[in-house]
């Protein structure tokens, strides 16, 4: 059965693997593409990233295997699929086979994990390595062999090299082992000292990252409301889509009903079989709760790190906690299981539609190639411009010659942004943005009496912008002979946390070109 669940999890992830790169993935693309391994390490140690290097090294090893999106996401996809059977293994060692199947199914169906299994970032890698560290720890405690202690130390060290938030789960499992197995404390401490020693080469990078740019506190303040939103996205939702849209109110009701039904069934079962919580069951509770509690504790006394993706390493523990709750051996348990599996399935089915895929800049570039000619200028109106945009990635920046000159409106030129980062400037202090009028004059010259293609991500509001917006200023500054002849839209996130995010291409034709010819 677990093989079927794993295959289903793979099939649910495949449709998103070739989405256009978006968001933080662009940083990965920029760091890896066109650079040597040593250059990759230099960029990771700069202010562009506040992350350790392991994922970027692995992405560098895969980035030439195919198209940029698929090759950069290969590591995350492999880790995301592998986490399904490994969650089952952990479940069979801790809470039993029934709960293990439910836990593995939740990992396979989770919209949150499906997204991060197809994102070119380190989150699924850290989940997998923390999961492997937990399994190695259990085997080391059982077999008491040096090889398993070494494996536990190696996986723990690798997990922190993948992402610093790995520490939350590692601290939780360490505390559990100290409590549950006092006879193994010496070996446990020695293994963790070995893992810490292995991390020492990156210690200067970690200290730099602690003082580096951190947008979490700005974008997601550590407040009770912010914590609640992050927990909902982490447990049942999607990190970029409003919960009311995905999975939606019906899924919320099903999830709540399933948990309540499971709790009632568990309470009835406990009446017949009272007793203390077994140590390995306690481990699952620790794994599921360690990231939320420790991230909250850290954020309460320091810089906020509390957001949904930073809790990801606790997801297998969360899934197995739910599996243990609902898999009671009675009819209530069966009903509860059906409800808690149906809830994420609703969101997963929605994710298969184009409305919940990343903005399709690849389709926009293909349209420009079909409708225009080589050398036609593209005007990029990015959501941000540090250091490259989704359009740059879709045009193959760093991989192939760009057939279209690209100008930016409302953001610094790409070359200036890259140069500033190479000189050590913080990405939060980008170089100046050229005046829209100057960009318009240059665009008119590049059009050479032909067409301009303005590419933007928005909900349509930028097509009738206020006079103060950069795009409006650009359009006003164009010579009057440029006329808008059509607007073409391509799929992107609907009901995202920002707004609807389709990609729109505004085609501007130079109406005086025939006269000059």
C-alpha cells in the first residue's frame, strides 16, 4: 500500500515541476546558473542568501541536466517523494502501521508539501535529512552500533547544512532521547558533538547570516494573528494562496470534524486501555511540535523566524500525530481517517488546475517569440528586481544568448543590480531605478519601428494604473505613435496572498513605422 501512496504522491507533484520559476527560486537560479562551484559558495556566503550551502551545491550538480525549472527542482522533488515512504517507516517504528499509512498519505496529499517538493529551495531537503536523522537515532538506540551513531551524526550535520531551521527538530529529538534512554546519553552527546564539529567550517557563514537581511519580520510579523496564519498554511493550506480559496472552508470543516471524531474515538479507546504514553509515541509528538514551539520561542526573544516554511521539518511528526489520533480501531477511527485525508485532497485537486500554478512567464516568452521577431524589445514590469526576475529566468539568463533586449520599469537594470550585489551591497539597498521617461526613450529606439512587448504580473490593475505608477509614467513618456493593440493573459496564482497573479503581455505597435519605411 505504501508503494501506491508514494506513486500517487509523485504523480501529484509532477504537474508543478515545469512551472516557471518564481519568488525565492530566482535567487537559487541566479546563484547556480553560469557559475562555478566556488562562485556558488561565494554567492551563498554573501548577503544575497541567509542560508547554508548544501542545497545550492546539490542544485549546482543538477542544474545542467535539463530545463532550468525541472533541473533546479530535482533535489526537492526527490526529497519530497522519498519523504512519503520514510514517514511510513518512522510511523511503523513509533505509532503503528495504521497510523503510519495515514501519516504517509497526508505527506503525499499535503498541498503545502506538494508546493515545496516542486520548489528550488532547501525546505524539502531539510525535512528529509531531519527525518533520516530521526530514523538513524532510533536504530542507534536499538542496535547500539557505532555505524548508526555515525549515520545519526552525519544526517544531523547535513540537515543544518541544508537549512538552519533543522535545529528545531534536532533539539527536540535530542531532548527526547535524553529523557527516554538515559543509558545511551554518553553516545548521544558524543554523536551531537561530532555533528557540531562537522558544522564548524561554516560557522563564520552562520554568524554572518545571523546579521544578514531578514524579511520574515517585515513580511510576517511575530504576532498572534501572524502565528495563526502560518500554522494554518503549514498544516493544511498553501504558503502563497489564501486559505479561503485553497483548500477552502469545506476542507477546514472536514479537517476539524476528522480531528474531533478521532479525539472522541481515542478517548473511548483509552477507557478500555488506560496507560501512559509510550516513549516512541512521545517522540512523534515531540517531532510534530518542536518546530512551532522552538521557532516561537526564538522569535519571541530575537529576530522572527516564525513562518510556515520554517516549520516544514516537523511535518512528518505532525502527519504521524494525526495518524495516531484518527487510526483507532473502531468505526469512529475509520470515519476520522476518511475526513482528515479528504481535507488536504480537496486542496490538492485544486492545485492541479492552472489557476493555482505559478505565473507562467515561459508561456509569455513563447508568445513573444511567435508574435514578434528576433530582437523585439521586451519591457519587464517586475514585482521585484533583485537580482533577476521571472522573465529573466524564462529567457534563459546565464544559459543561452537572449534574443530580446530587456528593459525594466520600476526596478534597477539587471546589470546594475548584479554589480551592486557583487560589490557586497545588501539586496535591501538596491541601486537607483532609472526614470520611466528615460526607459521609454530607450525602448522607442530599440523598437526600431516595430513592436514593444510589456510583460507584467498583476490582477489587471496595472493596465489602468494611476498616473504616479512607474508603468503609467513609462506609457505616457512613449512617443504617441506607439499604440496598444492587444493584451494577452497567461495563467498564474489566483487568490494569492498579494492578489491574482496572471502574467499579462501588453503589445504596443509603432503606428508610424510604415510611414518611415
